[in-house]
C-alpha cells in the first residue's frame, strides 16, 4: 500500500520517473501494483516515485539494442524455400534454422525484393499478440 506524502519533494511524478528509467508510465503503474516499485502519494492522491527507486530501477539490465532500422526484435535469418504467388498476394516460406516461417506478402514485394527459392532473407516478426503453449507433462 502506498503511503501519503506532502508535496513533490518526496519524489518524481510518474511521467518524470518513467522517462528517467526508460519505461512507460503504465509499466510503472503495473510495477507499483505488483510491489516491484515503491511509491508514495501526494495530497491529490497522485503517485510519486522516490529518487532512490528511480536510481535502483535505472541500474537494471537493459535489453540490447536492435541494431537494425526496424524496431522488431524477432528476426529469423534464413533461406527462401518456396514462393507461391497468386493474384496480388504471395506466400513466402523461409527456412530459418530448424524452423519454417511462412509470410503472406504482396506479389509486388516478392518482385521488389527478388524473393525466390535459394535467396537469403530474414523473416521479421512484430506482433501485438504472441501465444505460448506448453506440451503436456
């Protein structure tokens, strides 16, 4: 449970703390609810993040940069195994290590990228929904 505090001297606003730590204010709210972050409240019941918490969380390990011009981190380099074009769309199957990734792209993209069997390509995945399943024990 957050403690009440008088004035802003007790800490940074959620937005200020989020910028300093490099996360979103929503992330800080979740961390506060789960107990990962200790906050106080001002007289208007707004969360304040103590400087000690900002320092503690700023020193956490950071995710490595993508080092690519795209923001997606899920990249699967491989070789095109098949291209099935029909109408305006095409299915491109890429063998990426032991996995096969199939992408539905436009026929124009296939032509512009020169995709054909044997060509090296990278499947880049960015999704707002990723499911994880475990096999039965």
